[in-house]
C-alpha cells in the first residue's frame, strides 16, 4: 500500500507536468489536491512522507480527527464536500481552504466563526457549470452578486471557483465547462474581485482542466485506491 501511494503520486505528478508543458502552462502552476476522504490517517501520512502537502476532505467529523492526529505534519487541509450550517464552526476552525461554498449565509458563518488568531480562510465558490438541476453550486447568473458579497467578508479570502462538470469521455467536450468556468473567473476579475484559483479536474479530466487554466486538480482514487 505504501509503495502504491508513492508510485501513484509520482505518476500523477508526471501527468500534471506533461499537461502543463503541452498547454503552455507555467511549470508548477497546477497543484495536486489529494482527496483523502474515508482513508485512514496512516494513508495520509504515507502521502505526506512523499512530499504531498494538500489534502481534501468531505466529511467534517472524520476530517477533524485526521487533522488533529496529523497536526505535526503541517499539512494544508481543504474542505470540498457539501456544507451543513451546523458544521461551519468546525470547518472554520480546522481547515485552510473551503472549495464548496455555494451560499452567502454559509460564507457569513465561516467568516464570523474563523478564529481571530488564524489567517483568513481561503474560499472557492462552487459553480453548477453544467447547469444540472440535481447538482449543487451557484448558477452563473447568481455568481457575480454572491462573489461580490462574499469577497467583502472580513475573515475570508475569496480565491476562486470550483466545479464538478457533467462527465464526458471526449476531450473536446470535457474542455467546454472548464472554459466556461475560466471565463466566469475572468469576468469577476474585471470587476475588481481578485481571483487566482480554478479548482477543476478529477482523474478522468485532468488534462482538459489544465488545458483550460485549472490550478488545483482533485484526485482521490488514483492515489489511494478504490474506496469501500
Ligand atoms: C471525492 C471527490 C474527489 C475525488 O474523487 P476520486 O474519484 O476519488 O478521484 C474530487 N472532488 C470532489 C469534490 C470529491 O468529492
């Protein structure tokens, strides 16, 4: 298992590097977020020993236990799952990033509950980029107003946008929603909200996301193996 995680991380770094080259992205401009939900702290510490620093979690209680037990590793924790309002305090206390903010009210709670001794919490707004009725995320039409209001909250640092587009196996189709997300980011940047992060791309569409300007790719299974 140990060997496998190291090998998987090395393979992913190579894949990211090749895509950066191919699509004229600066070397190192795409960060690998290792999604460790449902994995034991031991797996995270194996990945950390390989130099992996950014980890993504979906379940608050489970994550807080891991974050606490791995405190000496100095890792950077990203919350990427659906957010219930009764969990915002734990998220604001233990995480460095939240990718899945889709409501002003949740952002207000995170800002208010961010402990004063910590730097502002980094935030990405989740966008329902394929406009699927069943999917979470802000619509593109709601995005500008919500982004402006969230950018003004004192204890948050609005960094960018996140999306989980509809699956497609065709590269050219995979690129389209990522392009739309990038365009949404650019138009927010023209209205003096300063964003630098596009959290997009999972194992099947890393290359398409990098081609369209993604800065964080989120990978679980291809690092840690299939979940139960
Ligand atoms: C679980 C999850 C991932 C990683 O999924 P894998 O299929 O395990 O690579 C990425 N992003 C989000 C938002 C997730 O919930």
